């Protein structure tokens, strides 16, 4: 009986299932070509697929109705902090996967320029290049904050070998 319920749920929410299956397959391809990523690439891709599938399903179930009401715009500092938080999370995950800050930094800088026009096309709204540059800078700032904190605190504390920040700073300096 549980199988029947699972089949009914898969039939009703086929968009979520299709997105998750496609993203797991994409994660498996990443894991094959980058064996160091291991199951983390499959897990991250499946979470992204689940998110995309849920958004797709919700848009199909409840299509957006255009209302003449004007929404209050989000303030610039709040948008910057939100994007910086997202950049810190995704940049940190990218650093773990690739053992480098360069690949996530490039991905965070290019993401608004790749996904911004696509999303604007899907929701049929206009966008400005300045908004995309703002988003790219905010995302990159989120990735850079941990490095800035490490450097700021490493200059004030002694450089004993037991100090975690001093070791992290020396590791950063050794990599460059």
C-alpha cells in the first residue's frame, strides 16, 4: 500500500520528481568527472533540484496573477546583506568541494549575469546591468567575509602555533 501512495505522490508531483531525478543524474556526472567531490556533489545537486522542482510545482499549481498593486521595493542594504549571506553559504560549499576559492568566486561573479537574464525572461520583467553588478559584488563579498575576518584577527593576536586564526592566515599565505 505504501508503494501505491508513493506512485500517486510521484504522479501528482511529477515536476518535483523530474527535477530531482535530473539533478541527481547531473550530480552523478559531476562525481564521475571530479572524484574528489564524492557524494557531496550529488547531495548538493539533489537539494538544488528539489528546490527547483518545488518552485516549478508551486508555479504550476498557483500561477502568478498580475495585480496592479505596487510592492514596496526592498532596501539596498537589506538586499546586499541577503545576497552576501547567500554568497557566503554557496561560496563556502564551493570551497569545500573544489579546495579552492577561485572556482566559487568565479561562479558567484558569473551567476547573476547567467541566471539574471533567464529569470527576467521567465517572469517577463526588465533588468539593468547595474543590478546584476550589484548582485555579483554582494555575492562575492559574502565569500570574502571569512577571509577578511581571518586577516583582521590574525594581526591582533600572537602568532603561536596553537592559534587557529594564525594557522589559517599562514595557510592562506602559503597558498598564494
